């Protein structure tokens, strides 16, 4: 395993990645894609591409530290090649994909030559309960025939393949009804209906959330990932490392907002003799935000270390805990930062407004905070 030079990577993010953010904020997609392609080549040249097929996978603890640093920019994970949903699909294919699927799809995905997406959430079913699905896949003439409707399929726009979760045995127990199937994006019967407008923006490519329709979409039977009926199990497996990545990225976002807030209040004159930082209410926000970030960071890194030393099953309640704790922390820190910047914080002249829009979803995706809180509380109370 290569241990990356984290201070050098942090400097690289500051000098090469963050300066591209105005292209994102102004939605100059063509220019942004070209610039990111150049950045990704530089990252690979430095041997900082963590998912390269020739590298031994990094422990979650070290991957978390890297995620924190690059997560300070919404472009960071893509610049370094381990953005969601691709990183989760890599982990699924690595552990449960056939040799044929790995050779055709996993290697180019790891190299960053293609993108992918993950289609589980449906408009008429709760995304927090993957046992409730309407999309079906039936075997006919040695092929899966998929019919259904998905949405919030992140990064579907421009993805070369998707992993679809569909009901393959409706008569089985609820946790054994679904399976995961790899669907190439050019398959007849699969249609990207639209990129869903989110907080006023429809996004593009990696920064989009697609609505997908399947009508008699025929897929080879050997595109099954794992075994039939393992869909729920694989979904839970996929979310384990994904929550570590998300939480450490959120800590990176929080750190960025905290830095911007502190720099602003130290320099924002409010009287001839005072700056914002002289105000007790502002100082309280700074202390509250800093403590919240440090507590969340310690909790996530401790969980990542526990996973590395044991397994996901032994740590599943810690994973629920970090999910809602870090998502709540992020909302608070972003809100403090925006409040301290005042009207400037509302403007897309600053990245904080982007984070305020985009990261509100942190309390919803990967399971709403309330679901994780209830799950954790039930397990705690069982011991009394």
C-alpha cells in the first residue's frame, strides 16, 4: 500500500482544484470537464490515484483522511477518482463481480476511464427501505428483462453503466427478493428521462441526479452481481464504506466552511474599532463549530479504525451513529458560516451557498437521519 503525502495533496487541492470551482458555480460544464481531465492526469502522474488497479486497497482509516482533504472542494473526489457512486460500485464489483464483469467494467472504472451510477431509489417507494421496490427483473430466454422506474440515480448522465437493484423473486422473504444487475447504459429499453432539478439546478454529468425508465430492458444473465436474492445484503455492504467516505468528506466541507467563516469575521469591519470576531455571539459560533467538527472527526476515524480491525457487521451501529451525527454537524457548521458571512454567504460568489444547497441532502440520503437514530436507540435500549 502506498501512503500518500497528505500535506502535498492538500496543497495540490488548494492550488489546482479549488480554483476550478467558479466553473462549477457558473455551470460552465464543457470548460469544467476539460479542466478536470487535465487535473486528473496530474493526479495520476503524482501516483495519487487511490483506486488504481495496481495499488493495494487503502485501509478505510487512511482513505478517510484522504477523503477529508479532497472533500474541501466539491470537485475534490472526482479529481482524485474516488467519487460516489463510482467508489461504491468498485467495491461491489471487486468483491462480488464475476471475472468477466471485472475485466470489462471494473478495471476501466478504477482507472477513471469510465463512470457509473447506482439505481436503487424509486419515486413511489421509500428510499430508506430497499426491501420495498417495484422494479422487476425476470429471466426470459436466458436474459434478465427489467421493467421499472428509478430516480435520484446520481451521475447517470454520461455513465457507461449502472448497477440496478430489482425484484427477482417476489415470493421470497422480503430481504431475499431483490438482486443487483449490471446494465450497460446503451442497452435498448433503458432511458434517461431527465436530470432532476435539485434546489434550482438540474446539474450535469457527475453533478446530476437522473430519473430512469426501464421498459423490457434485456440484459445477459451473467450480468448478475453476486447471487440472486442478495440485493439487500449487497446494498447494506455497499453503504458501509460509503458512509465513512461521506462522513469524512462532510468533515472536509465543514473545515472549508469553518476556515472561510474565521477569515471573514477576522477581517470584517463593523465599527471603526471592531471586527465581527470581537463579538461574543460570533465567538460562540466559532467555538461551537470547531468543537462539533473535532468531535465528529474523532468519532468517524475511530469507527474506520474499528472496521479495519474487525468488520462492518461488528461496527454497523457505529456506522449509523456517524451518519446522523456528522450530517447534523455539517448542517450546523454550514449554517453558522453562512450566517457569519451575511449577504455574501447567500451569493454564489462564495462556495458556502453551494454547500448550503447541496449538502442539505446529507440528512436524507444513505438513510434519513431519523431511521439511523431509531435503529441505534433500539439497540441501545435492548441492553437495559
